[in-house]
């Protein structure tokens, strides 16, 4: 699993608000501002199709994507 922040990107915490299984994407509510950040299942390290449940605590790197702020390297945090 890639180390968070190793690429120099900011590392944030948040909670998955929703994840659409068909689209393979979802939104994370940032802990610091409450702002929503988009992510795709490909942002979750691993092989194959990966999913995450709403309400899951995560840490992630924040990047400016083509359509706005996007999460990458999304890592589930132990509860």
C-alpha cells in the first residue's frame, strides 16, 4: 500500500458519504471543512474492483483533478 503523503500531496481524513457500486465512485466528507471530495474505486489501493461502505473513516491524498478536488490513495482507517 502506498505511503500517504509520500508524493508531497496533502493528507486529509474524512468519512465516506456514499459509494455507488454501479458507477464505482463516491464522495468523502472532509473532517476539516465538511466539504465533499469525489473519488473513484481506482483511488483505493489494491487489485480488482474495490468498494467501501458509507460511514467508513478514511485517510486520503487530495489532488486537483479535471473536474475539481479529487481523493486518491484512499485508505480505510481502523475504527
